[in-house]
């Protein structure tokens, strides 16, 4: 009886102590997070893999983090990589213009930097490493780099008077597709600055239209032949014989060249040798040559350097636009890689949260199974624990699948080709939070000013406007009549020996012409038989409807481009405002999620203490731990959304490369040689 009374009294005292302890613990839980220190047994207090515990004998100077160690290893181990470089073919060989040229073969090997990040069968990667690998290996950038020599070939083509083919400067993101993300922040795409062409029919542009541009490269044409002709005659009246035979040897040469002013030069030479069996010829064979030099000049339509070099001016602008478009491509790629990296961090941390939740559920199940053997708890409690373990295992399975997907996405973005050695290799992100973004403290007006100054698409649109304005001026030349002023000079020379078979009589068979080729050439050029002419050709289209329609359409399309340019600037302002609001909202979500996580942490600790005192059951502790796990996952998602919001505002203001320390020269070469 006394023992039962003592047990009852002891249980009552423990229950009363637990009840009195509840308000004290709740008051402690309401204190600011700075005033608390998480206990060593807390599942949220596990050290991150990139920050090992400092040595006990040197607390003032902790050892370098894993990220610092990996970067130091890279500096020591990275081997040189061949930069991207393609030159236009050039040679002093006279046969070079007629021989095909091949571009250098592709280099699809991943950069050495990738192998230097592997440690103990895992790929340890920081945000800077991810960006550097993207610069060196990303296929979107590798594809775009070929636009530089393509633009140069276009310029070389227009220098010869050819039309401009243009360069595809669209930003592509084929190899940087994003994965699952709980951040909730979407990045607005950069505008291309040009309206879409019509659908369902043929729609062409008047850009570059105008009078036809003659090629500036000189052309040299040769023609030579030997002709043998035999004809039966009905009588001997025409040729003096019944079977007429003639042999003709002829050579023709033509040289033409045009110049940007609208000037054309033509040089023709013709040489002939006729031999026949007719007795009516005083000389046989007869030699003849003719030389002609012609100069033409367009005075109205087609006149002027600006008209005939308009393709060259467009190609020059395209070189600048290509350079700006590559900067936009680098910004888009780096932005997407940053987002993929933070999604990986989110998935990695969420998996750790789910692992801690499963570990606690398994430990609770083991403890309750022991209590069930002692008949201290009902069997239903163990069934509840098993259900919680199964739920935690399912959550962990989903989280691990999400992590594998994000690992696959970042490997795809940072490699040129699949590598069997890293296909199944885990990826460990070393950076869990980015540095503070200075754009967060700037005003909207300051951010808009920075965006209009830094964003490459703004300058692209300005250059496109300049090209359209030049085209608008050059197309006016097509409205004018064609007035061609020309002049030519010609000389001829004839020679040949006397025909020994001539039967026309002594007077008619006599010839004073020279007999050799040398004399024939001399007479051709010595002004002995000159011909010269000056004249003009005037061609007027009496209605001129096609040229008038094209010119007015060009004016209308220019107005459309002006509207597009203003729309682009308006879109940029909206983009900046939206990015700033998203950043502010993401910061607020992080603050709220941090407070919720801290409250859930302390609630879990209080519930654990109450369970130890007997005032709470393991079900209550499991529920509190589940709430803590959910709060931690929400905090991880909020932090990821905040990091991606910082990435997006850098993109919106055009400061991505400056904030990440990316050198545009490194991006063009495909080799990172500058530090962040």
C-alpha cells in the first residue's frame, strides 16, 4: 500500500512539474533567435559539408572551407585549354580563291576544370565553378561563338558587292533547361527588339532594298575556238569554187569591274584568223583584231557610295549586333546556370531535411517498440510510428528523385558531351547562399537607368534603328530614273599575206596591208583606225508603282521599328520593377520562413522535454518534428527563391556579368582565365 502511494505521489509531482514548466519553455521559445543556441542534439544543427569544424588548437583562425580547398586545388591542377579561334581563310596562293576552305574540327572534350572538381567519387561544385564550367563547356555558347566568323564572312561578302545574308543572333537555351524548383520566381526573357513576321503567307522586308548593286570583284572571261567549215556550192559565182572550205580561229577576252560610286569599266579584245580556198580573196589568211574600252557612270538611280555600299554598312552593324547578342547569350546562359545551381542547392538541402525527419521517425519507432515490449504504451502507438516512418520514406524518395534530376540538369548545362565517369556521380553544392546584391538597396529609377545603359538588347535595338534608317535613305535611289553616261574607245587592226590563188586580176589582188601578227597588234592600238563614242541612256518608268510601293512600305516599317523600340524600353522598365518587387517579396518570405522555422524548432525542443517528463507522448513529438521538417523545407524554398530573385534583378539590369565576375573575353575564347 505504501509503495503504491509513493508511486502515485511521484507521478503526480512529475506531472505538476511538467505543467509548471510549459509556460517557462514557451516564454523561452518566444525569445529572439539571436538569444538562443540550438542544442547539439537538434537535427537542424548538423554542420554543412563545406564547413568542417575548426581545430581545437587554433580557434582564432579556422581552416579553409572545402570550397576554398577545391578552388586552391584547381589553381594548382588546371591544365591549359585551347581557346576558340576561327580565322577567315586567306592565302597568297593564286589558286586559293578557287579552293574550298574547311572550318577547324569541333572540340567536344570537356574542359580539364571538370575533372579537378572530383573528390572521393563526388563532384564538389561552387557557384563560381558552375559559371566557369558553363563558359568553357556549355553548348549554347559554343554554338553562338560560330556567329563571329559567320558575321565576318558576311562582311567579306558585302565588300565584294554581294548582298548581306545576315546573322542569326537569337538567344538559345537548349542545354540549360531548368528543373523542379520551389522558389516561385520566373525570369523574364530579354526582348529581341523585332516584331514577329506574319504567319500563313510570304512576308518579306524592305530592309536593304534599293537599286541592284553590281559586284565589285573584277571578272575576266576568255573564249577561244577553232572552227572548220565546208559547204557545197550550186555554182562558182559566190566563192569561185564549187566546194568552199573555211577555217576560223578566234579568241575573245573580256574584263569588267564596277566601283561603289556607280562606275563601271569594261575592256574587250577580239582576235581572228580566217583562211579559205576562195580565189576571190586578195589576202589569205586574213588577220583581224579589235580592242574596246568602255566607261559607264550612273548619275541618278544607282549613283553614290552610300547606295552601292549599303550591304557593307549593314554587315558592319551586324558585326556589332553579333557582339552584343553574344553578351546577351552569355547573360542568359549564366542566369539559367545560376538558377539551376540554386535549384540544386534547394534539392540537396531538402533531401537532408527529409533524411533527418526519417532518422528521427525511425529512432522514435525503435524506442516505442521497446516501450511496447515493456507494455508501457499501447500497440496503436507503434502502428502510428510505422505509418510515420513510411510517410518519411516516401518523402525522402521523392526528394532524392528531385535531387537526381537537378544533378542531371546541372551536368547537362556544364558539359559538352556525356562522360560515363560522372553520369552517376553525386553533385555536392558548396555555396548555400550568394553574396548580398547591391541592387537590392537601389531605387527603381537608378535600376532603370542602369538597365538602359547596360542591357545589350537596348544597344542592339539602337543599331537596328540605325540600319533601318540607312535602308530608308538608300531605297529612295530606286525611285529615280536610270541615267547612264558612257563613253568608249575602240581600235582595229587588219593584216594578212597575199593570196597566191587570187584570180581577180592584178589590180584587185594587190594589197598594202601588213602581213604579220605584230603589225596587226600595232595597228590595233596606234590610233590608226580609231572609234570613240560618248552618249547617255535614260530609262524612265512612267508610273513607277513598284518602286513607289517599296519606298513607302520601307517608311511604314521604319515607324513600326520606332514603336518596337519604344515598346522595348517600356518593357525594360516593367521588367526592372517586377524584378525588384520579386526580390523584396522573396526577402520577406525568407524572414517569415526563418521565424516560422525558429518557432517550430523551439516547439519541437519543448515537446521533447515534455515527453521526457511524461507530459507528452511520442506522437506529439513526431508531430512537432514533422512541423519542424516542413518549416525547414519552406525556409530552404524561400532562400532558393531569394537567390533566384537576386539573379533575376541582375539580369533585368544587365549586370549579371559584373556581379558574377564573368569576362566577356573569356566567354568568347571559351576558356576562363580571370577570377571572379
